[in-house]
């Protein structure tokens, strides 16, 4: 190995004029100048590596920060939140001393480059976030969006992503309890892969990411550091390396789920024995992020000997080590008297652990490379005091076009035959069709605590074998609605996830979000983002469900064409007794089918307009969050008191799609009588919100209707379940056999992917 | 007809969890002296004279290997 001249602090001070590739690393000139100002000299190339990744959009939230503050400012008062925003993940009180932590994160760009590994490491990353809080990860979910079904690139990306999510999660032994899969042209060159993880712990076991106590040891443990995900660092290396060296730097991270499984068990044993002061996982920005954030949150200083980091590739230079995104690594701060115990636990699990530094009270993060000082910076400036931008915002002119061309003139089906054909067409459309081709590849019941899983409205798990307490989760988003009106669209995503959780019988208590948008430098995209955040923050305030954390993904675009703005919202609900949950499928013969809520003529951004006419325009459905809360209360009470034996929320595709899913899920027929005087097309396909279909056993009908009347919840009896008659019949209009429905719903994805 | 062999291995810098597992197993079996293991896939193709080197490279590049994370070598 040829010795490379290391860019030391002394050398940086002595050569102030040396040009540095800050622009190639994504730093603006003004940002580079600010770094020099902070340091009082030019940064060393190692410091430049740290600042460039920490001040990147991904880590610093520099374009989104001023908007995201609303989540804190408008946060509703609640006593269920144990840890709020700012930590690795929020923690919610689940009662009886149990706490749950959950978060959703994007891995969009890596999943386009290498679908399997991109999606797999997305799952791995979010699982480590949850682990870092001190919790045992117990379930995952995923929200996926792809280009149109049937195009060659979708054929490449979708199966790879699904296999990656399944491969990693299944190997870890984590059930995948639900999620969503949707399609639109704008995701063709930029799929969305958002992974959610939920973890369970005792309330006294919460761990935080901080490095306290001078003299405590900084331990890096888990996998060795390799050249994963450091395409950017080659710019720094290019000054001193030949082509051959650069060629070897992949930007693809490869996950090793078995190493992660061992890491999980190792960490949980370490937590149980209370051996760490602080802990942080290594995700984006790797060691740069872990050292600066731990130091900034704790006593304030840290000394690190970077050459002690165990390497998979001995030719890595300091800048590359700092930027590497190698998976399955963690960093812990350990008191000296616990160090031996800590290392013993790691040795037991065959996890490599190396002391690489010490906590100090110097207020500086200092790193050496074979004895030479290469980093000396105030950690807060990298971790928390990065640049903040108030990007220009401008409402795009085409928003008016949406409102003008509202789709009122699109031809609508009228006759029974036309309505029947429309129902089958929607049910078999990629967005509404059964996703069992996807979810069947995931282990949904491993660990034995899964109560509800896809295709139910929400995923539900029991917290532990010793209790009947549980949590329910749902993730939802709708790019079409958000495109028409970002403020309303974000609230619609929130409302749907909230409704799904309530339909299962759980009380929604907290929110996580993954905000997928185009370039923040486009004022139109920034307007969408600002509106969506405002809508979500206002919505969470009204629903009294605080945002506990999440992630922003910008630059989702192909060329200059951004994706549909897609805020994906995850809602977590708690349920005291999972045996009182309500499932989706019709199951009791003779049970009465009731529609809760009111139906208006609302087709803006609807599945019908998009699938049948390829049209997106008009106003998205009206949001009424007060009504959503009322509906949730009614659904939760019905569940707890046993007034209903099935419940399903209405969303894309309206009543018709909900009925199809209830029938197919329960393998039961139903006779439906649409309300008198209602336009059958509107009644069946409108996407009005705050609605649900429930079935009420005859013995409970009076109690049910009394309860709805007392609470002023609009309701209408629309039919009856018939277990033996294998048909969905809408009286006076049409009837379809369950077999035909199942074929329409279940064959769309297999026809493409086998 | 000729037999062509195509070997596909993960690029040198890509983590190879299976190779690491084999390396770990060697140590457990008490075999020392092996410092690294990289595993991959081996393909044998029976081809006639109409398939030239360019076509073989295309076969390997588009189907047998994932060029984002794997390298391949072709031996006639």
C-alpha cells in the first residue's frame, strides 16, 4: 500500500489556499465559506467529508426544517408520548408499563439503482433506528410506489424491491404486517420505498443517543467498515488516487440480515444489563453522523482514533471511512467500569466490538489517523447548526388548471351493466387489485404475535405473549389527491391511516411520516411541500395525534419531472385487548350491512377518473377531521362492545371496492340495496371520506343504531350478508359471483409477474 | 457446439455475506490459513458458432450477472 499524504489540521492551517472539491460534494460556496469561518481555517479533507454529509439535505433537513417546526409547535397535548421528535424514533406509552416506538423512513434512490439491496438495506436501517431506542423490533410495514404496471422498468424494480423487503425482513424473523403498493407514471424512474418498523420495550428501558460523561469509551460494534455507499467520497480521493482505486468504490450498500439479527440480540442483552450510557445506529453518513450527533447531544466532546476502525477493505482512506454507509454497525458510549462486560456480551454473540475513542468535555470532536490530527471541530456545528434555507415558494400555475378542468363532464356509467363493468375494471386495476402477490412473499405471522396483517385495514400485533395489549398500524398516502391540493392531500393520507387503525378497533395515538417530494429548489415543489406539512400539522392537532418523527425525501424526480407529491403517513393506535379487534371480512350469515358516514359526489383524483379516463383533476374529497374523530370513536366503541363483527374503511374506489374486499376476505356473499334516491354511480364509487362499512349481528342492531343516533353519526342500512350465496348483488342493478370478483382482483399482479 | 463458462462474482468491494459465513465456518472447522472467501455463480452454456463474443457478453451482462453489484468473466 502506498502511503498517502494525510491532510492534517496543521497542513490545512498552513495551506489556506489549497482548492477543495466542495461543490462536487454537494456543498454551496457559501456553505464552504461558513465551514472555514467556524474552523478559522480551511477544513481538512476529512472535516470536509464530515460537513458535506452532515450538511446534506438528507441529514440536515436544511430545506425542510423551517416547515417541520410546525409538527412541534402545533403538537397536541398528550400524555401518551414518552419521547417526541428529535430522537431516533418517538416512543408512545401503551399502558401497563409497556412502550412502543415506531418510525418510517425512505430508501427511494438506492432502490432504483439496485432494487433488492436498496429495499433490503432500507428495512435494515429502520430496524436499527428502532433498536437504538432500546426496543425489540417486532414488526415491519412498507409503503411502495412504482411506475405503471406492464413497463419493463417496473418489471425490473418491483420484483426486486418486494424480494428485498421480504428477504431482509424474513431473515430477521420480523413479521411484515401490512402496507401499500401503488402505481403512477411519475414513479417510473423514481420508485418510492418507505419502510416502517415498530418496536416494544418497557417504559424504563428507553435509550437515548448521547455521549455523556468524560472518560467514557466510544465503542464501534457490528460489521466491519467497507466502501459501501461512498460514491461521493471518490471526489475527495480523486486528487490523490488513480482510476483503479476509484473504480472499486461502489455506491450500492449490501445488507446482511443475519449479521443484523445477531446485532439485535446482542444489543438487547446489552440494554437488559444496562451497559451503555448512549447509543446510536450508523445509517446515512455513517461514522460522521454517529460521532457528531453523540458528541453534540452529550457532554460535548469526543476524541477518536479513526485508524482503529475495523475495515473490510484495508485501502480505505479516512474520508471514505467517515462517509461509508456500511450496514449493520452501531456506536455505543460505555462507562470504563462496564466496558469489560460490554465487550464480553459482544464476544458471546460473535459481534466485533472496538473501542475507537473517548468522551471528553473539550467541546471539540477530535480525530487522529495514525497519530496525526485530521479532525478538530465543534460537533454541534456539524450535527445541529447546519445551514437552514427558506426556499422560494410559488404556487404552480397548473394548480388552477386542475380546478378548472374538474372532470364533471367525464362520461359516467348509468345502467346496471355499465356499473358492473366499471366495478370489475376498478377492482382489477393495479392500484386496487389484490396485493397478495406482494404480501405472500412476506412472513406475516412469524413470532406468533400477529393479530391482523395485510390485506386487513391495519396491521395489529400483540405486544408480548404475557399480555393481551396490542398496537395497530396503518400507512397511507395518495399522490393524486396531494397533487390536486397538497394541504388537503396530506390530511387525507392522515385521515385514512387514522380511520384504518380505528376500524380495527384500536385508538390512534401517534403519527410518523415520510414526505416524498421532488427538488426543493423548484419553487412549485417547495409550495407542495410547505402546504403538505401545514396540512399534516393542522390535521394532527385536530386529531390529537402528535407527529413523533419521520423523514423527508427530496429530489424524487426524473430529469425535471418531479413525482406526484407523496406524503406517506403512518398512524399507530393502541388497543387494551387484541381479542376485541375487528377484522375486515364479512363472516356472519344474516348480519346487517351498515354504511357509516355521508356520501357526496366527489371524484376529484379518484381511482375511477384515473383508471377509466386517465384523468387527474378537480378537488380531492373534502376532509372533515371532526367527523373522522367521531367515526373513530364509534368504530372503537363498536369493537370493544361487540356491536359489529366486521368493519372496513372506505377509501380509493369507494363503497364498491370496500364491499368487494369485505366479500372476498370473508368469502361471503352480500345483497346490497343502495339508499333510495341515491345516484347509484355516486353511491358506489365516490371517494367521500369519514365513511366505513360495518356488519351488525341482528341481535345487536338496536344497540348499534341507538349508539349512532346518540352520537349523531350518520348511518344507513344498505344490505345483508349471505354466506351461502356466492355473489355480491346490488339489487336492481347487477350481481357478480365471488369467483368472478376474485379472478378480477387476484389476477392482475400474477399475470405480470407469474 | 462449444462449451462456454461464465463466472459471476460480487464486485470486490461489495459485501459478500455468504462468503463471510463460509470463512466463519472454516474457522469453526479448525482450518486455518484461509484469509478471505468470495462466493459466486458458475454457468455453463452450450453454444453454436453463431454466438460471438459480443453476444456472450450481452448474455452475461443482461441476464446472468447484475452489473450494478457483480462482475463476470467469460471463458471459451
